[in-house]
């Protein structure tokens, strides 16, 4: 096994940064090496000072070792420099890097040969070092062995055979280890920043049986360190899993050591800090207190801030009573001061106010009610937080617990001045009313009525103003009756002039057909906490909404009528809370994609097309009526994104790693009119089915030369199945020919039917569409005369229920084969399920545990026995239907009249089966 180490990366992300810093100072570095006023020892000391800050920098270490090799022996001896010790230190630090350690060892051997003493003891020492190197896993093991062979041949010719037998045994053991590790190095070459790859690599090393424990632990530690250089926190879940796996191996002395290593690379990552400190003891809490608070204050996003702050506050509550006084004061200041975690959380204005409430909860726990009230008032006084009714009610509950009736009531009365500006004033007034009715006096009730009556009038007035904002933008037609005192409008006005839906009219029935390509608007700059309900309120009374989709700060809204769309466009530049909303007509933003690999799911398609713009949705078709459907619609937020995607991806060839087959993608802008017009050669009667072909002689050119006399040929397809591949066949005995016109196809049928080609008469007919399949079957079963007992098959078979009918067989198979080899898979989209038979019982058991509640497509599946799929597919009858069916049957008997048959009556009145019935059923099967 000869390995070209040029394939492997020479540096990593962490070292790239170090090397770049080193290169920036390269001139200075070389200057002090060339300074004649400095001794060799001085220069070496300066290099070692640099290495202290960058101990794993390969570039600096190689420069140092090359510097030692370049010195003459007398100078090193005169300055009492132990060059060999310097090399050994570098080997100890970086010698377990199987991709690059040979560079250090090559310099080491060069140094030894330069300083060699021509005596037997030195030669023997060199041989032992070489054997040591042969035992260390590295990718250039073959080159090392060749060099060793030459060395033994030169200095140990008399005992050559004995030495080489021993060396071969060492080398063969190392080669087996390298062969196990090399595929993972290639994986890392492809995906160096993927934590799951590194996790697999570490697990592989931990399972190596022909590696001694000391070497294995060294290799595990160094591989984990390499992983920290490479990976980034974009794939946080995988990174956490990698850290957990490494920690579980017990290589490090403690969990503290593992996270010290991790946090030396990711010292500002809130999530990893939260993972670390959640299991801290009191001493670790004190040791890391200052670092953790700095990370919290410098957090760049709310989710990370919340993750770390919540764990930090939890630990403060756990250890507070045991902490010294100064640290207690620091905690109080950090959680409640002017520049505190509490004030930082308020600035984020998270809708749930998790951290603010945890801070208040901490002070409630230590019974510091003054600070509880201080923080509560800060929430009420905040311009954004103080307008949220849920926050006011939260403070109200605190005062009910720690105050009295008057302090609790003050929370309500304190909102009087801003009652109409609250986000849900009716909710607050309802709580206020119930409180004063139960515990208040008449004066409290009277005050409530006075305040709330005025506030309600203001709220209703504001709502009316918001609802009527759109009217300012609608042109009003001139009429001769403008000044009439008759307030009833003319009957014709609503039909003739109104381009917008009447707000008092009944909602129209939703049309049966959809036209999302032309009836969709795009909302931009919506608040991050917006929901479907928010969008519905924004378009209240502006038309019937069919569908809403929200993605980041954008949303698309599909209407049912063109006049609804026109009305919706008038909402442009209106506000949702403090955000000015953009409303634009969205057209030509959808692409139609087909012929992608069968294993592709929604996530794969999103990954392929996301570089072109924000994707609102990926719509896959239901396979219930035809499992062979393989296309999708992808909605972007702009027509430019869709155009770029269609231009760049249409015609792109993708290799499916599962099938090892190339697929040429077809990507077009979705157009409703063209969709109606297009049908294809098969549907238009222009495609011919030609059978009776010679398997070995008839190729595409042969058919073209005989059929092109009848018209313009668009395409010729000659299928060749698996059985024919690897032989000298060129077809499976039949083919398809598409002409440009129907008349040309008919002429070809007349002229070529029974035409003798290579001693075979041709059969030429119009091609007929395949029958649509509603289920798909996959099997790896080999033909055998031995029949597997039914009980064994049942023990290895499960059914997947509630399966998304848009999931393809190949996609499902790829998920299942991560658990274990699948023997049979029968997909039944029309029944929203699938039958799965694994190769062994253990994998079947794993699947039951892993897949129950696992999301595949848009649904979470449940796992059942092989019979449950058929049972679950029967009609579901609710109680009301059941009673109605029984009454209908009863009426039939009483009146003896022929009534329409109830479609569910037989299901309902069937006699329930007993245990004996089920036993007979299973015995029969």
C-alpha cells in the first residue's frame, strides 16, 4: 500500500490561522535567524518562545527542526544544545498526525545521520528508532519500510533475513491499522469541517484491536485535537455529539479536561459553555465565573445568550448559599445591575422573556423581594416589554404572592394611562375585572368601570382606524348622487365600481382550482415572531386566503381571487408592530424540477437550490396515485432567483452515489398556461413502440436510417436492462421512436409494420402509457430452494404507519439502511405506509425503537407489526357516523323499504372477533 500524501491536507483551519500569522511575521522571523550577534542557543530560545504560543503549528516546528539540521555538530556540542531532545519533544506533540508526521521523522533521521558516530552502538540505536517508527501508524509506512530495508542491507547484512522477518511483522501490523484509518482520512479530505465524520473516525480508532492501549489513547487524543482545529460551530448538534462520544471513551482524566480542550478553540461559544457548566460543581463554578460572564456579555445572538444565561442563573441558585460574600455581591450585580444580564435580555425583547423571568425567579428563591420588585418595575417601564399584557399579568401574579391587595391592584391601575396602547387590552381588563369583583370594594369596581369604559372606546376607535386605512388608497367614483341624504348605496355601485371585496359580504366559497403562480403576494420585513395568525389579521377583510408560508422575515400569501390580490396589494407600506411591511405581487418565482436522483428528499433539493436565493417551499407530489412520479416545485422569494436557478441547473448532471448513475436535471420556470398546453409525444400519439429487434445488431443509428424516411425524428430510446449489461447486447428487443408530428408516426406504422430487419419482422404500434403504480416493491432476496419459516419473517418485519405519501422508495430505503440491511421493502403511498423486512431480527428491533416518532418527510411515523398497515388503512368511522348507520339499518328493518345503502354500515355492524377467531386466523396463515 503506497500512499501519496499529497492527497491529504497539509494544514487545518486552526493551523491555517497560526500559519498565516507566522507568514505575516516571516521576514522578522528570518531576520533574527540571520542575526550574527545571536548565538545558536539564543535563536533556538526565541523559536521556542514562539512555539509556546503556537505549540501545534507544523510550519514553525519544521522551521525549527530544519534550523537544527543545518547546524554543524561542533557548534551544537559547544553550546550544549540537545538537538535530539528537541526532535523528541516535537514528535511527542505532533508525531500522532498520521498524515504529516513523516515530515518530522524525515528531518529527525537526517539529523541523526549528520551527528552519527561511526560505531556499533550508534548503528544499533538507529535501528531501534527505525523499528519504533515502523510501529507508529502513518500513511507513508511503505516508504519507511523501504528505507529501513536499505539500512538493514547496509549495516546488518549477516542477519538480514532475521531482521527483516521481525520488521515485516511490525510493518504488517501497522499496515492493517493504516488501512482501517485511511478511508476516514479520505472522508476528512472531502468534509474536514463535518463533526460527524470526525466522530466516526474516533469511534473507528477506539475499536481497533491490533493497537496497544497507550498508542490508541495517544492517537485518540490527537485526532480529537485535530477535529477541534477543523470543525466549526455551524453544525452544532454534530459537534456536541462528537464531544459527548469522545468524553464517553474515558480517554481524558475528567470531563473538565475534555471541555478545557474544546473551549480553548471555541472560547466564545455560548452553547458549548452551557454544556460544560451545566454539570459544574461549586469549585468549577467559581473558577469559571469570570470567563462565563464575559462570554454572556459578548453573545452575538439571543439563542446563544439564552442557552448560557439560563444555565448560569441555575448554577447561581444552586451554589449561592455556599459562596463567599464578595462573590454573592457580584452575582446580585450581574443579575440585577444597570449593566446586567437582565437589562441585556430586555434589549433582546424576546417574546417569552425567559431570562428576565429567571433572574426574577432567582431573587424570589433567595427571598430578596426588593430586587424582585425592582426588576418587575423595569419590565413594566420598558417601552416594548411594558406594552405586553402577558408581562403585566406576570408582575401581577408576583404581587399577589409577595404583596397585598393594594400592591397587586396597583399593577392594573398603573397601566391606566397606556391601556389603549397595550397589545391585548381586553385580556388585561378581564383579569382586572375578576380581581376587583372577587376581592375589591365598590370603589375599586367603580374605578375599574370608569377607566375601562374609556379605554374600550379608544381601543375600538383605533381598531376602526386600522381597518379603514386601506380606504384612503381606493379611488372613489364620481356620482351625481354624492350629496344625497339617502345613505343606502345604489344597487349598481357594488357591481360596477367596487374592485375590492365588501367587508360585510359573506365569505365567498373557495374555488376548486388553484392559481398560485398568479395569485400570490410576498410580504417582506415581517417581525421575527410573526405567525400565520399575524398575517391573517394583517389581511383581515381583504380577501379569502388559501395558504400562508413564512420563512425568516418573508411570507407568501396565496389568495383565491384576483380582486383579493389587488386589495391585498394596497397594504404595501402598512405596519405590523414597528415593522413597515412590503407587499408585492409575486410572479415567475416558481421552478419545476424533474429527473433528480430517486434518493433526493426535500433537504437535498433545498441544499442544491439554496445558493440562488431564499426558498419559501419545496413541494413534492403525492405518490398515492402513481409511485413513479418524480418532480417538484420550488418557490423562491423573487423571480430573479428562480431565473438564475433555472438557467444554471437546467441540464446539470448529478451522480447518485447510491445507484452510481448520472441524472440530467430538467429545470423550468413554472407557467400555468404552458402546463396546460404541454403533453408530450406519448399523449399526442407521436411515439411508436417497436419490438422484434435483434438484440445484438440494432442500434439507434440503424433504426434512424430506416425510419427517417417517414418524417422528423425527435428521439430514439433503446432500453437495456441489468440482464443485458455486461454482455454484447445493445437493446432488450424493443425501443421507442418519437416523431415531430402525429401523421408522420402513422405513416411509419403503415410503412414499417412487418418490415424484416436482420431476419426479424418488426412490430410497430403506437406506444401506450404505463399503468400507474400505487405501490412499489424492493427486494434483495436471492433465489433459494429453502423457504424461510413464516414466524422468522414476522420477527424481522415491521410496518411504518402515517408515512408521508410524498416519500419515495429510494429515500425511505436510504433511511432504513442506516439501521441495517433491508431484505424487502414494499412502499404503499395510497395507504400512507410501508412494509419493511430486515435481514436480521436485531436490526428490526433497533428500527422499532429509532423510527417510532421519527419524522420522515412532513410526518412522524409510527411502527407496527406487519399486519397493522392493512388494518389501519380501513375506513375510520366516528361515533356520529356509527349511530347514523345503525339507525339507517334499523329503519330498513322496520319499514321494509329500499333505502340508499349506507357505505359504512357493513363495517359498523360486523360482529366483533373473539380471541379464538384471531387465533384461527394466525394458524391459518
